């Protein structure tokens, strides 16, 4: 397995509220773990929310004695949401903070994912497929037929999300389970990447670079070249499944 993760502030924002983490080694009952988060709130609050959520999520996974992967992901989301809310209530400067979260693990050539918010996980093999579903206002408008995908990318309400860690006392993640095909790569990213590069361009970059490190760097560099209007995080995983 090969993994590279890059997080960059972009060209407009003065701080980076994205945070990511990965381990290719076993952690708790999971064989590996990959996490990306995009914080929301004031300067310090967004930074704190994403870092706290990612680091706490990993600690929770490590501490659990559950065997079932879905149970581990669900319980960790529920508990980290409670803990983030608790922190938010203790410090006025952190009030109202929240974060997106994508957490994934690869187990016996099966990808399992928990998602809250509008950060994304893609599978890029013969084509590109967005596995997660954006929890956002514009995505709901797309599902209702009020917008098409191209219009959604530039809509004025693009950044309004409908689920987040820390947004309320209860949060319901979506869980996805997908069989991995040989040669497929996994991309986890924040909207600082997908708002700057469309899926066609992302697919082209990932497929044109055999080296995972170079592909990840190209994604971030091209997002900056396209405007870099937000923090950018890209985590590219090659499970190296044999044919």
C-alpha cells in the first residue's frame, strides 16, 4: 500500500483549517485508517475543530475492542461529535465550531467509509466515481432536480452543509462499503480541491502519474493554479491490489 497526503492553505486563506491523518499499520481492530477533515468556524475554531476531531477519532478507534468495522466507525463518529460539542461549550472562542469528516479503512480488499459533510472520497480506476455523498444544500437541490452538477460547483450556496461534526447533539454519518478493483486508487479530499478542479481533471491527473507522491502534489498544485480559493487537502491511496 502506498499513501501520500498533502494539505495546503491555498492562495487566499491566511490559515489552514483542514487536517488529515493516516496510518497504514493496524490501529485498534482496524487494519489501517485514513481521515480528512475540513474545519468551520472562526480562525482558531476551525483549526481546532478539524485537528481535535481527527486526532480524537484516531484515539477512539485505537481504544475500542469492537470487532465490526462499521460499529467502530459509527461509534467513533458519535463519540467525537459529543466531545467536540463539549469543548465548544467550555470555551467561548470555540462556540459554533464544526468540521466535515471522511474516515476510511481498507480491509480484505473492501473499502469502508464513514462520511459527514461535503469532503469527498473517490475511487479512480477505469473511471472516477464519487463514493461519498455531499451533505450540502446544493447537493439536495441536485437530487431534487433543481440544479445540475456543473451549476452546483459554482452555486452561491455551495458552502452551506447540512451535516457536520459538532453541529448538534446527534450526527448521523453515511457508511459506504465498496469492493476494490485491481489498479483502483482512493482519493480523499476537501472541497478546496473539488471546487477548483472538476472530476474529469482529477481523474486525468491521478491516472497520468504512476507515482502516488507526484500525483498528489499535482492535484494540490493545479488547484492552486486554478485559484486556490480555499484550503486544499488531498490524500491519495494505492491499495496495490493484485490482479
